[in-house]
């Protein structure tokens, strides 16, 4: 904005140069802003993909642990029933 004021008040035919220079400054600022936004969105995308990969690896492991827990619970009930049978044996 300062450049615009300097060019406008320095001569009668410099309004075009002032507008071109001011437009260039705003274009540069918009380009830098867009690059920062793009970098931020790219990092968010990577975090989401990393989380998705971890989730895809975790689900089969959780399914395996659930089946192991079910089998252990089943074996524990068998052992408890065997102990009861042994207590009532003659």
C-alpha cells in the first residue's frame, strides 16, 4: 500500500505502475499463503493415511486376540468342570 501511495503522488502518469506493483505484491502474498495452506493440508493427509494403515494392521491382531481369549475362556470352564467332577467322584 505504501508503494501505491508513493507511485500515485510522484507523477501524473504513474497510476498504472502503482497498480501493477501493488498487484504484484498481493500476488506474491497470495502465492505464499497458498503454499502454506497446501503444506498444512498435505501434512493432515499424511497423518490420516498413517492412522488408516495402523488401523488396518490392528484389526487382524484384535480379531486373533479375541479368538484366543474365547479359547482360553473355554479351556478354563473345562478345567473348572473337571475339578467339580473330581470333587464328586467316589
